C-alpha cells in the first residue's frame, strides 16, 4: 500500500527568487492489486507525485510511505519497475548492453541474465535494434527500451510515467496488453498519463490533479445505473420519432453525419433507443459522448 | 551489495572508455618534452625522480578528468532514475564509481611509466607514486563532494586549492585565529608542494591532515547522495 498523507512539495529557485508549489496537501492511498491512474494537465504535479513515491524527491510537508516504509528505503530493498517520462540512458550503450546492465542492477542472477534480457527484447519487439546504440534509436524505440528495462525484474511496484508517449498505435495497444498481463493481487501499478482513454481502459481508479491539488478521484468501473449519461446518437437520416424517443435531444452542429446529443439514465437511454428503432429509425452508432473519466476531468478543471 | 559488486566491472569500463582515453592523451601531451628528449637528462640524474615529478605534474589534470561530474552527470542527465529505481544503494554505487576513477587514474600513470620505459629508459618513480596517491585522494575527494552540488566542480575545486594557497600567504596561520581557520577550511594543497613521503622521514601529522581532509570531503559527498534526494533540482 502506498500512502500519501497531507503531502506538499515546493520547488524553490534563487534567481529569480520564486517558489512553485507542485503538490498541495495531497492525501490518498493506493492499494495492492490496483492499477492506479494519475491524470492532469501539464504542470499538475503528476511527475512530482511519482518522484515522491520513488524517493527521488522529499516532501516539504506530509509523509509518503510504501508498506509503512520510506520510499527510498523500500526502493533500495525491493526495487521498482519504473519508466520515467524522459527516457535517459547513456547514449553510447547498446540496447543489449543497457538491458544487461540494468538486469545486473535489478538483481537478475547471472545464469538467467541472457535469457531474461533475450525474452524482454523479444517481448518489446527490439530484436532488430538490439545491437544499436541508444543514440541511434527513434523516440518510439527508446520508449520501448525504457519500458523493457522497467520490466526486467518481477517487482511488486510498477510505476509508468507517460508510458505510451512516442509509441505508434500498434505498440500502444501492445503496451496495454502488457499492463493487463502485469496485473496481480500483490502488485501496485501506477500510470501517469495525459491520455484519458488509456487510463479509462487500464486503471481502476484515477486521481485527477490540477495545479498540484487532488481535484478528484474517479473509479473507472461501471457507473451507477441512475447516473445521468451523455451519449451521442448517429442516425441514417432525420426521423420524426427522435424527439419522442429522446426528449431534449440536441443536434450536433457542423457534424458530417446526422448526429444528436442525448442525456439520461442508462435505463431511459435504452428505452429510448428501443422506441426509436421500433418506430423505424435507423441508427448507425450510439456511443458515450465523453467517458466518465473525461467528463470528471473536464469538470475538475472547470471546463464544460 | 553483491549486485553492485557484479556491476563494478561495467562501471570501470564506462570510466575507462569515457574518461581514460582523454586522460591518456593529456598525460602523453604533458609529458611530451620528456618523452621526446627535449628535456636533457644528465648522466647522474635520478631518472625515477624526474619521471615521478613529470607524472605528479600531470596528476591534477588527470584527477580532474577522472572525477569531474562523477555524481552530477547522472543527476543532470537523468540517468539516476533508471539506476536508482533498482534495488541498490546510491552511496555504495558512487563509492564504487570513485574507486573506478582511481583505478583509471593509476592505470594511466602506469601506462606512462611503461611508455617512458620504452621510449626513454626504464625507471620507477618510487616514493613519488605515494605523492600521486595523496594527490588523487585529496583533490579527487574535493571534486567528488562538489560534484553533487555544482556543475563546474573541477573548476571550483581548482579554485579552492588556489585560493587556499593565496589565503595562507595573506593570513599566515601562525599569526592569527583567522589564518588558522582558513588553513583548516581550505584544502591542504600546500602540504603536497613538498613531498608528503620524503625518504628522510614522514611527517605523519601532515599525512593525517591530508587523509582526514579527503575523508571528510568524501563523507560529505556521500552524505549529500544519501540525504539530498537525487531528483532535487540543482
């Protein structure tokens, strides 16, 4: 379990004299078995929160504990599978060389090292790049190398900061599969990302940070049935039965298709849809206009 | 601990490859007059002492190259994030890095002894090798501590030694309390101006002073690694 208790973190600069409050009075708990997302706009404090969880930073006020231990002590004893936002690896190292080095530091036994590194290279599709130097890698391949080094050990704490940054759609999907495969009852997985869709798919809970404060914590599991939902309906063409089926439906302007915004509880929306189809309406698509997380995010930031 | 020991050959390789070659080039260039015979060697000259003095003369430059940014580079470039997310102790990691820098420094000096033997004549600097060890321990430790705090650690280290020497002239320690304080605070580089290990008898108080000052600087460097989080911006 990771506990942030009333944590504040400030960065101070002397020239010009300035104090930036990166985190303000943050209190939250991340349980084992959980995939925990951290969302927020740039400068919201996501990376600072991760730095504190790994002991790379120390809070000005409050405490951070991992299973009751200080983060640095915990990391030095157990290690963390960590992918940082900026992948910084000495550029003259080769891909295989870098992974062998990190595997030594991760405590992989010498007899297993070649196998573990080989499997990791294969898993993240770096076979054709394994002899290249780090400086020769593209952004996406460097990101994959960063992810590979993180996954060399069987750590019970996985921390991924903007993990799909620079990855193409194929590897973004594969990354998601990898995270799903990493889920375990005794493991905490933390993902910080700008990508709300990604967090919605992967995380159980998401903390939304805004200007260093915890704006809200959202569960990505199914919404309560009574909650008002905002859906989007795409029709084959205009139909008279629409307003009767979905009272208050609003035409989406400038859409290239015949598209309406509809709102209501899940049961009302289903009933409306059934009625519209029964009246001969033709539906091309029916999907949430915004995910719960996206809606919460916009609300937290005071946006419509 | 075992994990870090297993990593030591790679640390050593990194320092040899990234700094050792530059150190060798500098050592050869600074010793060129001696190697090319531009410095006449009298028949009865103590060739070992001549070689020792030449190597000692290059030491400061080599120590700077061996130890500059030894901690700071990992912090500035962000390498520390992947390194210290692994189950290792940064204090031991940088102790090993310093040892690797020392080995590289002495390896270069040994290569220079070998080169001198091939090009000029076989000689051994004798006790002057101990002077080089003292120089590395003192100057290297000062740069090591500065490396966690400032960017131009080598330049500030050099400046501290020069300032120490100047201040001792302006405020002789025998004449005032201020002089005594400055003498204690600044690196005791003046003790290396004359042989620390002369054949006629060693002043162990001087040796202890150099060793103690170096040990304190090294301990400060390690304490900064231990107690100032590595992600703290410099």
